[in-house]
């Protein structure tokens, strides 16, 4: 298939683009390079530097590539914390950009769409682990923006027959030898902890130790980016056979912030000092996914299910790319 990967210069998008190519698909990467890195785009992919807000440029992408079989939509603002401070980036820009993309996609006859969605849809989980049919209560403007896009897809299926998969992933993490996580500023726990181990920061601040969890720090389900990439490919390939789907993606194991720090101490051999800070707005205490439906329907099986292999792969990337793509 020929797949348009929006956000394909970003962390998860670029690694998925590379995996798509390795699986024999053709890839067009669309990215505005606002947060993405041109060095991350696989050389075999066609690349267009386009902002999804630019409708004319978007029309040009579909005119230049009239044979796109499916879209994987990663391009968006993605930070819970930022969305609590700058909600319109999320409630306006994420929505408008997705609407523009969908408008041109259906006009060009695209039939398949895989959305990079989020665990932040589940702020008040009824059960743990969280099933895809759990009641949706977005935890932040970021989660709300993804929920809205999921609803747009619902209507685009009914009205235009677009088949879609929503992949709500929990904590994307880990790296590959050639591509990895590089955000500026970095806000995610694992890369920040590894920056301390590299001597780039003096300590890590733990956001709250008074949550109702075993050690008081937040519990998350860390899932390796290569396992996420695999899930995107399986979901895209299965759309014709199974129809539209919503899947939660995680390992089904929760690890606390302190467990992440302790595992990183073991792997890096660095003491990684930490201090306890206040809670970060928008953070639920525990998020653990039930990925049962994607496992049984698509045969998805994480290859990096444990924290050690996730953090080891991240440490390899950060050690060999101490400044990410900026060298
Ligand atoms: N976290 C932390 N200190 C940091 C960054 C993150 O304690 O400097 C915590 C955060 O509160 C959350 C967990 O680590 O409980 C994972 O956060 P991250 O930003 O990596 O991913 P998110 O859960 O927001 O998707």
C-alpha cells in the first residue's frame, strides 16, 4: 500500500514510517518540521514539508500523490501538560488540522485511516486495566482533542465510508538504534531521567508522591515505540477485513515513576538524583491498558514488554545521540 504518514518526522511517526518501508509499503511523509526532524525521515520515503493548516498545500499533496491507499495521522500537539496551559493549540489547532486532512482525504478517495489517539481519554477509569469501551472522560484538552477526532472519524465512516482504527496508546517509550525520541523542550519521564544519567541535568523532579498508588507516584503503562509501529501496520492492513476498530495499546503492566527511575539507575549505573515536586495538572494516578482486543483480533504481541528492555533501548539511543538529531 501507499501510506501517507503525517508527523512522519516525529518520534513515533518516523519509526512507523521506517517499519512500513521495511514491510514493503510505500510511504509519503508529511510534516511541518515544527517539532519533527528531517533527519528522522526515512530516505526511501517521499517527503513533503506541509502544515496541515495550509489547505492549499494539502490539496497539492493529494494532487501529487493521487494513489494514497491509507493515512496514518500522527501530526499533532501531544502534551497533556502543555494542553492545560495552552488549550487552544489542542482544542482548535489539532481539530482544524485533522478536519483539513479528512476533507482532502475523502475528496481524494482515501478509504483507510489510522489515528494516533491516547490513553488520556480515560481520566476516570471504571476498571483497570482499561478496555477500549471504557467510558470516555478526557483528562485534558489534549485528550479532548483526540476524542473529537475519533468522533469526526465516526461520522466520516457513516457519511463517506472511510474505515478507521483509533489506537489509544499509553506511554510510548523506547527507541531504535537509528531513530529515537528528541523533543525540545523534553517533558517525558524516560528521556529526562536518561538526560540526568548523561550529566545534562542535575536531577529529575517527581511530579507528586501522594497519589493513591503503592509508592505514591503515578503508575503508567510503558509501551515500546516499535511495538506501537507494528500495531499501526497491523491495524491498517486489517481495516478492509475487520472494519473500523478502536484499540488500547499497552503492555498491561503498570510501573510507577519511582520504578522507572530505579530501573534507569540499574541500567545506566548512574545515581540519578530525584526530588519530589508538586503534582502536574491533568495527570491521573494510574493508567494501564487492556490490549486484549488487538492481541486477539490482530495477533499483536509486544516484543518489548518489560521496563528493562524499553529503558535499555532508550539508553542506547540517548548515549549514542546525546543531543538527539542536533549534531
Ligand atoms: N513525570 C515526572 N517528572 C517528569 C516528567 C514526568 O514525575 O519530569 C511523571 C508524570 O507525572 C507521569 C509520568 O511521569 O506520571 C509519565 O509522564 P510523561 O510526561 O512521560 O508521559 P504522559 O503520562 O504524560 O503521557
